[in-house]
């Protein structure tokens, strides 16, 4: 809800207003630092050092599970539902300044997807413009992703913009040679984050005698996944195969990111201006757990569920630190719920600066929390009316956090076009494994009323019932079953996400039908799969999956099993590969596996390539040959 800017202050105004350094990491997840005790693989001593100077927030939320919407919220103090920037499409050629609704969509989708705004409109009085209006030197360094000219940082209040790049990530690579049009490396094999830190240092040195706003929005740790070779090899020696965080390349990227934080802290200390500098550190969304880097996901957000591009906690919850020496008590923690849109009104409050006449915010000042007092707010909202096909995806949705409760409304995902709901009690179920919406219908009703008031207040452009929806094509068991991407975009022209594996998801490459009692898959692309949720969880014991298959495809096959209360549902560590015979004839296959928990589902990846595949007589057996379940097509 729009909030008037508070005018209370933390302190008496000094002769010179404090400097402000805002550090935003890209795709840095909940468990990607050592702040919360969730990793022993990554090294982030400088982020720990930063935390020792200020307050760490344990319940800090991005305004969106994707980058551009969150960035717009930081600069405006407004929800993405209000600005209309709900997807990271701001590098694309089409300029869209007004979101619009759709009435139709793919026939297997119950709700439509609105068209997102693609540029941060210059009508907004941004955080940088506020600083510039009050005598601050303003500099933007790193990723922008809110539009090229005339929507670049230079049109939004920044005096300096380096490398003046509008793309979704680094141009080409982190290690030189990179491919920015007007930003060349100084040395062979120069690392981009080292260089960005050096550029930021030059800005600090140039403006040490005047108040400054340094907006250091890191490229790290967004794709492409590359890093200093020496660091990669060091981490390769420390890999524990049983640790969900075991990607040497990503760990090396984390270390370079942390080094850049250390460079800034060292410079503020050397210039003797650290005591008069506010520092904010945050992430734009959850960690990327759906790419594959040399056979391994980049990271894990455990114990949180999901990650980047999902509505679950792993998609929106991350690290955040606020430092103001002499004002915010050093080395403290807060469990207050904060969100990206809070930073603008908070900085106004901290600096005793009034908002523009009539200017209001969806965020609130978190100064009370910084003073160690309770932070009173009704709720925070996350609006994400999209459904990227990644693991743990949901159809278009909006969520509300209120105290320890979280409600997700899935637009028109229920019967007769009604909304569907998921309710979680986060203090007891931080991993969001137990939907208790059926148990607490009155709470669902109350919290959904908050959602409705939020949508009305922000004038959000909402998903609509899909007039082309065909129930015969709807596959509810595929919700949350996304594509594990085999690589990352290596050039600015590449799409940041690949098409989904299964053809029955949007943009897919295969069809599924029933042919003479057999399941028939016709694939024109790669990696078709079939998954089946069992009617109940079957006990932990040794099993054999048996089926008949004929195929003229190519490549190996793989069988996955879904273990009860284990996420992600289907993961390579819970799978067995097999070698199909692709001669167009029927062959019998027996795949043996031993789960560590009760089994809830089975998935078959019958091949890797295109072609026609028929599967029949699928049954789950015990190791001794007793029939447990026969799968009916």
C-alpha cells in the first residue's frame, strides 16, 4: 500500500550528510554467504566483515523473484505491481511503458499472463534523483537492466554510469576478453568484478570531500558461469559430492564478489570516511538453482524451497545488511520483515530528507528496526504474474507475508476459474513443504482480502481466465517440474532461459497421446519425459521399475524417483541411467533403485533426442518381484 514518507530521524544532522553506498548482488541466494550458517563451501569473509559493522536482516525479501522488477522497486520505492515491470525484459528492443492484460494464452494454461513494462519510465523521481537534488555526487557501477537510452542511469539521476550497459548480465564473460561495446579490459584475463570495484574506488576517491551516492550493482553472481581458473581449481579440491553446494565455478564467482565488497570497505577505511558512510547490501532475488555448470547446479537455497523465478522463499528471500556507524548497533541481527521497496523511504528517513510533494511509497521506513525496536507493518506483497518453466514454478501468482504466515494466490488456478491458494506457517515450515490452506480457511480468507486490497491499490494489471483453456490439455502434475538448463547464455544475443524440456509446457518440443493402450511421445526436439505421482507414498525399500518401450529416438534414458518431503522432486542424485535400444522394436527394461525415503513419484526420461517413443506395461515392483503398483495410461 502507498505509504507517506516518514520524517523521523535516527540522529542529529552532521555538518555533512552521510555518504551512501548501495551494493546489490545479482542472483545471490539465501545460502550463498556464510551469514546464516548454511554453507561451508563458499567463502564470504568480507560480507561477514560488513555484517560486523551493522545489522543483518534474517527475513529480507526481494520485491520480485526476478531482477528488473526488484531493481525498479529499489529506485522508486514502489511495488512492481504498480510500475508494471514484472519480468526482466528491459534489454529487449520493444519499448513498453504500460502493462496490459491478455484474454488468451496457451490452451493448457488456466490463466493468462500480462504484458510487462520493459523500461523504467523517467516519470518516476528515483532514489538517484533524490540524492542529486540534495547535492550528492551520484555514480552507477555495474548491472542496470532497466533500459538503454533514453532510460539508462544517466536519465535517472546518475552523473556517472560504468560500463553503461543495458543487458541482463555481463557481455560475454567475467574474465576478459569481454564484449562490452565501449568498455575494454585494462589487462589480459582481467576479472570484471575486480575492474568494477576499481572503477568504484576511483569514484570514491574523486568525491571523498563531498557527499556521494555510490550505486554498486554487481554483475556477480549472474550467468554466464565463469571465474578465475586458479580459484576454480582451489574449490575443485574441496568439493564434497554430498553437499548441495558443490559447484567450484560458482564458489569462485562468490569469492570474487566478496573480494569486491572487501575492496570497497578497504577504500572507505583508507579514505577515513567509513564512519560517515551508510552501506546497504542486498540481493535482487533468490539463488539460481536451475542451470547446470559442468554437471552440477550452481547452488542450493536449502533449507528454503525453490529459487530464482519462483514464488517460494528461495526465490525472494536473501541476505541484507545495513550499516551506519554510531547509529546502527554493530554486529546486530533483526528478524523484522523487510523488502526492496523499503530502502528508498528508509534512506530519506536516515538522512532527514523530505520526499517530493505528494510522493508516496509502497515500502516503509525500517528505521525502527535499525534502532532495535519493533517494526510495525501489516504485510508485504510479492506480485509475479508469470510462470517461467523452472523447478518449483507456479502459475501466475501473488503472495502476502503477514507475521509468520505466507499465502500464495494462484490466479484462476482452481475450479470454475476461481483462485487457488497455498498457505504456509514459515516459523514451523520454512521449507514450505506443508500447505495448510485447507486447515485454516478463515486465515486464507483474511489474508486473501489483504492481497485483493493490494491489487486494487496498486492498480495491478492482473492475469485473466484463459478463454482458450482446454481441460483436456491441463497437466497439474507438471506444476513445479521445470527444465534444468544445461548451460548459460554466453552472449548478449542469447536468451537467458532455454525452452522447457517437455512439449506440454509452453514452447515445448513433444506431444503425448494414448495409442492402442500405450503412451506415445512424439518429440521434435530433445529430452522428453513423463512423470507420475503415486496415489500414496510407498515405503523405503529396494524397487524395480519395469516397462516395455519401443523407440526410434537416440541417446540414453534415465529414471528418477521422487522421495517424500525431499526437494527438488526429481534430481539427478535420485536417478538411474539406462541404455535404450532405438530400433523401433519393443524391448523390456528393468530399472532397479533404492530410495532413502518413501517414494511419492516416478519419472521416465526415455531418450535424449527427437523421434517417436511408445511406452506400455509400466509397473513398480519390489526387489523380490512383488507388484506394488501398475501405472494406467
